[in-house]
C-alpha cells in the first residue's frame, strides 16, 4: 500500500543540513554587506536589523531550536553528554553566536543613520559571527551529524524526524519559515555572496564550473 504523501517523514538531519546551506548563503551576504559598510547608505541600519532578524529567527530559533530541543536531547539520551564533548562545544558556540546576533539586533533597533562607532561595532560582530558559524556548520556536517546517525537507533531517528516536523509546524509555523526564507532571498539579491569566497569556505573549490 502506498503511504500518503503528507505522511512521509522528512529526514531531520537532511533538513538541518539543508538549513546549513541557506545559513551559509546568508553569511556570504553578510560578508558582502560588511565590505560595503563604510560607504554609508540611508538604509543600512534597517539592513543590519534584517540580518539580525534572519540569524535570530531562522539560524537560532528555527535551526538551533531543533538541534537543542530535539537532536541534542536525543543524542544525550543515547549517551552523548551535554556538558562537554561535541554537544558541549556546539552549545557553547550557539551561545557565542547569540551574543554577536544580539549586538547586531540592538544596533538594528536604533534610529537615524549609523554612526561611525556603530559601523565599527557591526563590522566587529559580523566579522566574528561569519567565521564562527561557518566553522560550526562544518563541524556539524562532518562530525556531529554523522555521529548522530551512528549513535541513535533507527526507531529513535524516526521519532526525531517526527518531532522536528512538529517543531517546524507548531513552534515555528510554516508561514514564518517561508517569511524567513523570503527574507534570506531578499538579502541574497541585495548583497550577493562572493562566489569565489563561497567556494573556498564551503569546501567546494572543485565544484566551480560544474
Ligand atoms: Fe546546525
């Protein structure tokens, strides 16, 4: 018997990896934004706020939310400690990222043109956040997620797939995720990531031209 299409579970780890690809793209857009930051334009405070909104709500609430409330909890039940080791490191890096995003959000909430100290603060926090999240994503893709696939029994993986879908549907809401993806598209159009840099940072130098 065929399984109805709406009953087919998405693979949670695959969804998390797809979210990494979008976050990497927006990090590339943030990099482009920072390159232009010392040529002031009237809209730049609003743009700082938009980047902060994406990283707070998509990268943190939606993506880190599923990791911290679902994946890491499941890994912990399978014997991975939360306080140290891979999960401890990932949690500490989430916290570090939140501080940079919080600083960007606060500047985004201000009024009037960005002052020079604010521009310097945006550049400082963005230049710390970009390499932090890029390296974090590489660690999860190449080390943590393969560990999860190995360490979590198949029945629990199925439960994780379901709980991550519930998280997206009930905690985030499909409409909100779509709005955040639309915001990402707008940022990518306004601040196209540098293709050469992206190929290097995503470890895909050999993929260019294919
Ligand atoms: Fe992640």
